[in-house]
């Protein structure tokens, strides 16, 4: 974390690690700066800083730095517009006698980082969209880092294991800005590398196989969902319905949505006045959030276990292989301030496919939907190698 002395030195000097803004009146410009600092094109290996409340000449604007401004700035990390999400800390600091909001952005190890499908970089004191060669440099730099599992190359696979037509015709439209695609003269291999579906040796990555693989299970045996509807409240009770849901990520998530809708029952009650009140036993949006969270955060490495959705008469259990990751632990699991990502590029793909609108709010959304529907409080059983989300039926 940068000290006040280090921030004052950045603020007072001319550097490609600093961005000064009077206010948040143009939030997209701030996001462009965050994206550029995360990409760290000059290769400083040091954090960049966006200062709010500072004129271009370094003087203080006197703007009030309140909680609302800090919250809006902090939400730029995980609102889904910058992917993969940057490592960023937002604070109120007093520098040279001036109150400022500062976003301190660390160089990313998941390159390239995009804002609205464009790769922004810092070129001296100005921001710019990266050229194809600059994108390639960022991608090659990433190979020197310890990569997360989702962008590691999958042994014994070839580009022929990817559905290239699906990537070209459907996926890229959500991942890359429309005007960039329109003028894109890059080879399909270059395009696959740019979205992390091919590694540096042109071997498919794990995220490429999950999102666009012709047969993901051939390489990732646990990459499916198991859905079981029981007649009672015990695992030993008769099974009413059972499905194994596999295939491309988008197909899996759409098919599980269809299963949920088919099984949710809607109760009808009448108030004192002759008004019909219809409420489901479970809110669909809550179940969607929890299952998508399980798919996004699960451990795919070294396990053949699927995500399991067990539907009993009185509850639904969602089992996810893999325990807490990174800064998330058993004590802070589910808290809004505790977010980390075992599979950051898979999360990015789910955002590009439209299954995630913002990062870090899935559990909060599920809790809100359950409370609104009258269901009991969401429960978690967090173990070192697995997480269970337990949703109880609405009385």
C-alpha cells in the first residue's frame, strides 16, 4: 500500500502512474485510467493512483470527499465493466493539506484487462487503446506469472477441441467492443488468445474448454451439474427427477434455469379482501445467483466432483467443490467486503455471456430475494474442500 509520502510524490510530479480528476462527473474516464494502470504497459510493476478532488495542475478543488463518492469509486472495481476485475483499494487521504479520494490500482496478473471490451493503456501522460501488438505484449507478459487454473493450457488438447464458430459468431460480441470487432483483421488464433481461450503455445486453456469446448467433460471430468429432486427430506428417499447437465457453459446455465423453473411451485393465498396473492416456494433469482456462484468459484483442479443441486421437500442444497479461496475464509464467507476469485477468467466469461451483471453481489442478491419472498435466512456450511448453500422452503 502506498504511503502518504509516496502518494504526495506522485501527486506533485509528472508520471504515467498518476491520474488527476476534479470529480467523478465523467466516471468512464476514471474507469479507463483504472484499466490502464491495471495493464501497466510501461512495466513499472508498481501501483498507479487515480486522485479525485485535484486539478490538473495539482491544486485542491475543495470537493467534499464523502462516503457516497468513495462508494461509487470503489464499485468501479466490481461493477463488471472492467474485466478481469482489477486489484484496487479506495481511500480518503489528506495530502498536502487537501482531502482527496484515491484509488490505488495494482498491476494485474491477468492480462490484458479491458474496459467495455477495449484494452486501455498508459502512453506517457495520456491514455490510449492498445494496438494489436501492444495487446500481444501484455498477453506474453502474463505468461511469466503464476497463472490461475482457468487460463492454464490443458494438456493433450488442440485448437480443434474448441468450437471456433461459436466463439466467432456468439461469444466475441459480448467480450469485445463492436467497433473493435468491426475493424478486426486478426486471425482467429489471435482472437482466441485475446480472450484467453488459447495459451502461448496455441493450446486451449481450461476456460476456453469450459466456455467453448466441443466436449468439456473429455478434459475436465467434473465440469457438469448434477440435479436431483427427492420425494422427501432425506437422501435415501425416492428420486422424482434426476438430470446430469453438461456441455458449454452457456448451455449448462440455461438448462439449469429451465429445470429450476419447471420445479418451482407457486402457492396461492387470499387476503381479507378478495385479492389473489401468488408467491413461489423459492425465488428463481436467488437460486440462479447461488448456482452461478458455485459454478464460478468452484475448484476444477484435481477433482471430478460436479456442482450438485439437491432438491428436497423442505429445502434445496447447492454443493460446490472447493472451499474458500484467497482472502475469503470460513469466518468472513458471504460478507460483502470479502471477495476473491479462484477462476477470474471464468468469471469474466460469465459476465460476457450475460449471466453476471456485477461481481461480488451474488450472495447479497440471493439473501435479498429470499427475504423479499418470505423464505428463511440463507445458510452456509463452509468446509476446507467444499461449500454448501442451504435454502429453506418458504413456509
